[in-house]
């Protein structure tokens, strides 16, 4: 929990800002003419996809960062080494 709150800018604010930028770019690119997709307003249609994309990117970034730090600290070797069996 402490790590999460320490890097709040990276874990919460950065994905939120990125999602809002994507939404703004798509809205400007397609025009503000009240577009609908299958009867749903454009922003309501695209927002869930952008939110899920941000969640998946964050999950991948957190997992890959943990593996990278483990490799740099040298403790990932412990996970990669086979367990020794006791002699029978």
C-alpha cells in the first residue's frame, strides 16, 4: 500500500491523464457533430475501452517492473533455480 501511495502519480494520475488525452484526440479527430455508435454517444462508447486499456497497461507495467527490479537486485535467481531434492 505504501508503494502504491508513494507512486500515486504513476499509478493513478498518469493513466487517467492518458485516457483523457485519448478521448480528447478521438473526439477532435472525428468531430463534435454528436456522433453515435450503434445508438450510443461516442464518448460513452469509447470510454470503457480506454479505461480497460489503461488498466491492462498498468498491470503489465507493474508486473514487468517487479521482474526487472528482481533481476537488478539479484533475487530473481532464487525463483529460476531448480529446487534441490534431498538425497534418498
